[in-house]
């Protein structure tokens, strides 16, 4: 029996699979684009959450957004990296889940996004749920169920 077949999907929550906020690369609203690009390049991520000073989720920013902003007609306008803040170009419509949401909610959310932010009812950032975390959970359950089938 698998996670889906057993109905365990209704017992596993996003909170059990998410990466906690303390371990997630992020930027703040007033950071210059230069800092955001540095965080993105150093972390290897294509996008990161944007948080306000009180750790509330405000949006998301990615490498493509930054590069599109500094792309001029004939050259990259590198001066824009220090003259523009994250808040000016970030997206504010960010897919978001809560820790109490179920496995299937998380699975549906990561179909269209490499990661989804997790926040509480007040908007405080709790972490992210990644495709990798979902796949790891499915993989773990698959091998555990195979082991049980061999024993049983």
C-alpha cells in the first residue's frame, strides 16, 4: 500500500515536509537588487521569498525578474542593481500554504511551482515546501510499503 492508496495523504501535513524558515534563503523588502542577486547566485536558487522586517511574507523575487529589470536596449544597466530595491520589482501574488494543509494540497501546489511558501494565518513566514520534499516523501513511503509487503 502506498501513501496515496492508504489514505495516509490525509494524515501527512505540509508542516511535516516543509523546510523551516530559518534554513531558507530569503531577502527583505528594502534590500537592493544587488543583494538579492547575490543571494540567488550564492544559494543556487532561481527565486527566493521576500520578507518584511517582522518576518512576514511579502512576495517573491527571482533571477529572471532582476535580469529583465536591468536589461537595457543595448546593454545591461548594472547601476540599477544598487539603485532599485527588491520591493520595486518583486511579485506579490505568491502561492502559499499553511503548515496544517495536507499532503495532497502540497502536491497540487508544487505541480506548477518548484516551491511554495508556507505562512501562518497572520502572514508570518514558516518555510517552504519544495517539489524535492514531496518526492522524497513519496519515495520513502514507496520503499517502506515494499518492505512491509515483503514481510507480510
